[in-house]
């Protein structure tokens, strides 16, 4: 479990997501996944091509995805960012997805589907 | 950059290219009184498979090679075009994008669309082949323009020769302007991409510059400035502000230490990780500050991964910026 890449199409189906940006490449391979509301953690630990699950709908979550070369962002619990944030994501070609699930359930669903975790395990 | 999702150039063009750029102008028109026999000659001579039918400058129908074949089969070759033409006319506007034409081709299963201007006048005709040809031409034009400009940007340091060439990019950062946070770093990231830097290096520059930019927004009384100096081998990023200054630099550098207010923390920053993140990305970093004065942060990142201290023989640290 937790060692494969998953297509964006499959991720959207698993999280029952609504796609918020236009012209999304659903065939994109998502390499790994991390969940955080702390953008400095995302910048420090997430890898290029990974998927971010977050409750932070501020435009800074999109800026963070841009700087860290993330694949896409899924917002939890039906949260939807404002038009300014969506426009920024559109401009930067970062797919935004809204899911009805909370962070814990969604992480569980994607982990069960085998998507590789990106955050380091610190023992 | 390779990991950032992108829709293809074709998809982009289908949405952006106006129909008038791909349609056939100088359309061969026929009158409704033309006979089908005459039509056969018109189609053959002009090597076309159909034509709009126009009467007194008004579009009244379309006639195609299929209509001609049916007339031949039924022995009705002497009939006027008026009798055999299709009056159901599917039109698109010349200023609409190619995607609108693609949708109509799919919806109506017709071989050609009539292109009209705002006042409904016929300005051209469009077939599937015209779209394919137009897209291919647009792609090759775009490709060349992009290639040339990328080539020029990448070779800027070879083209402009001096004993020491550097390119300086300055960005002003406004205090407390959280919504615009990252704008400067975004521009810097794009500039490095155009200049042909390695994606891994671009990412390290972007992340460290972004954290430094957020620090200016969050902490500096009057905002500050990001000065990025690019040389063929190395990038130096300096951020400068004029206060309030840091009373204890060592404490500020320790992981988890933060003086950011709560509203910043609610926005995903201010967890005392910014400087640590910068240090992780940089080959060299120096923070100088005095309470009541200003703060200067210097970051050095080597542009060629092989030039970093990890792989250089003596494990040499890069020189401190002046």
C-alpha cells in the first residue's frame, strides 16, 4: 500500500471532487501526496509533482503549489477558494479540486488507493 | 517545471485561435440559377467540394458534391442549384474561436460551416481540413517564436561579454500585503525558467525567495526589496528592509521560533520555519539585523548542481556575499 502514482482522473473520482479550474489535464500522473495547512511544511517537504490536500483556501496555497512545482490541490470539506485564487491557479495551470471529505477521510481514501505519501516519517 | 500540469499547445490554440485565421476567404459562390451541370465544372475547376449559394448578396443555401452525386443518380443534372441545395445553413462567426466550429461540426455532422461577420454577411467557409491546416501553421509559428526567444534568453551570458556579467532583478515588496505575497518570487521563478536554469535549482530559488518575501510582508514595517543578482554560475538573492529589525538573530534562526501574529498563522505561515526552509534550499545564507534598524538576508544558490559544495572535491562552501 502507498507506493504508486495515480492519474488525476482517478483521484477526482476517489475524492468525489469538483474541478474548479478549466482545461485540466486529467491524464496527469500524480506522483505522491501530502496533507497540510501549514505552507512552510509544504514548501519544506513536498516534492515536485505531488498532490496537496489542504483546508487553506487563501491564494497563498496556490502560490505555494507554484513555488514547489506541485501537481494539483484538493480542498477539504467542501471549501472553495475565492475567484482571485481560482484565477491565479488558472493562470499558473494548477488544477484545483474541491472535495466534500474532511482531511482525515480523504487522506484515508487516497492512502487506501495506494498513492505514495510524500511527507517524511520522523522517528 | 516538467511536473507542472499543462494542457497541450493544441488545446490552447483551439480555444484561442479565431476562426478568421483558419477559414478560406475568397469563397467561390454560385447563384441559385446555376445548373447542376455548371456546378460540376465550378467544383472541378476550383478543386472544391461545395459552395455557398448567394442571391442578391444574400446567403440562401449551400450546395455540395454530395448534392451533385444525388442529382446525377436521379438524372436531375439539368436542375438549377436552387432545387438541389440545402437551405439549412450552419454558420459560425469569424471572431469566435476554433472550438466553436469544432462543436458545430460534431453537433450537426456537416462537412463545412459558413463563416459570417457581426452583421451576418458571408466572409468565408470552413472545413475540417482548414482547421487542421490552421492549427499546424499556428503551432509552427508559435514554436519558432518561442524557440528563438528561449534561445536568446538562454544564451544571454554568452552573447553579452564582459569580465563579470550579472543580471540584476529588483522587486519591491509592500508591507502587510498578504494577498500579493509571492508575486515577486513568481516573477523571479519565471525569469530563471526563461534563462534556462535547471528545474531543481529554479525550485530552490523560488522556495527560498518566497519564504523571504513572506517575511518582508509579515514583519517589515515599510515592506522591503528583493534584489536578485544572476551570474552565469550563481544566483545571489538579497532582501533588505528598514525595520523593525530582529533583537536576537540566533533565536530567530531556531526552528519553530516566530513572532508572527495569529492571523498570519491562520493563513499557513508564521510557524517559525521560514528561515530554516531558506537555509535548506540555499548553498549559503546570512542573516544580519539590529533591533530598531533593518534586516538584510543574503542567499546564495549555485545554478549548476555539480558546482554545489556537496559534489565539489574539497566540499568548499561558496564565498560569502560582500
